[in-house]
């Protein structure tokens, strides 16, 4: 259950782990500041075979999934289920920086989480829970009556303070790009793929089967070449992508300006020529 991120990604420390989303402290009935991947969607535990975290002073903790996480436990009422494999959030592949951010810090009150369940892909509309609730404050006890004080002598009025021009509002921060790389597409992996090392020491993704296209950026090179979501990449420059030679060719082509791919589209072989700007 691993996945290939969109071309490009976040440098982080990969590890295999079973992780818990944030949960309430012992004895608390309500969650307070429940944050972490999936917590806003009711995920209380998940497993990632290859993931990482980046922490910088003054910025939110950034998570990166180099493989698609598997949900282990959820809160009651969540449409997600244990065993679901998370592929994307709001169309952003989970193995991209934008997808991991949307899984951790969703910007919408309702998000679409794409999962694989029992071998089939499902789009689930999930309500985002309150990620941080401030507990109510206790009422302030009444204070004792204070006897009236003697009136203060009148003070002559001061000169009015000149009006200060209002500060213009700060423009909103532009949304994060989907991060699907210079060729404008992202691959998932079905049945599985592994981030591994080639015989020459190069790190690349080895696929156990033709990987499916899970995202195509509108107007990008892949879109202009006719690539479609659901296409399965079989060859790169004539080399099978499931071989080490093909995996390395894909890695190197992704860093260049031209890429020639062969895809399987519903049983038909289609040749695609991609040119990066």
C-alpha cells in the first residue's frame, strides 16, 4: 500500500509507522485542539508505510506521505472506515504536499476524500469537525458592593486627537498549488509500489503493476497531450515502467522537458508525447 507522489515533493524523514491522530486528554469529554493528519475527518489512528514530517519555527507542522496511508480507526459517524486507503483530498493526491496539507488542515467545511475500499475507488464527502474548541469559561462570581466615592473634580476637555487613516486590509494568501509537477499529472499505485534504491544507488519508485493516473492538471502538458485520469502508464520511452530501467527512465524524464509515455486506456494502447514549458 504505497504510492508515487506527484512529480516533485517535500524533503522529509521517511519511516514506517502506526500513528494516532490527536485525541482528547484523559477525562475530557470534548476534544481540544485535535490536530494531525485526518483528525478533522474523524480519523483517530492510521498507518503509513513511508511518511515524514517537517517542522519549522513559525509555520504549521507539514506532513508528507510517500505512500498512501491506511485508516485504522475512526470516530463514530465518520463516513471513513478502518481499512480505507486514502488516495486524495479535494482532488489533490495524498502523496503531494498539497494533498497532505488538505488532509491535515482542511480549508472547507466539507471535503471530498478519495479512498480505495475493497479494491474500488470511492469519493466520500466528509464533514470537517471543529479542530479546536475553546472550553467555556466559568462564570465570574459577583463582587461585593463598593461604597460610592466622592465626585472627582471636573477636568477641562483635552484637544481632540487627529483622525488616523484606517489600515487597508491584508490581501488573502493565494491557495497552495496542487504540486503535480512540471508535466501536470500525478500517479497513484495499484496494486503497489515501493520507494527503493537502484543498483547504481539512485532512489526511485518501483511499480508492481502499471500505475494509474490519479490527477491531471487542467491546461498542463499532460492535459494538452490527451492524458486522462484512469490511464495506466505501461512504458516510458519504450521501457516497461515495472522494470528498474523503466523506473529510472521515468525519474530522469520527469526532470527534463520531454516525456514519451505509453498508456493502457480501457484495453487500448495510446502513445502520448509530453513537452514541459
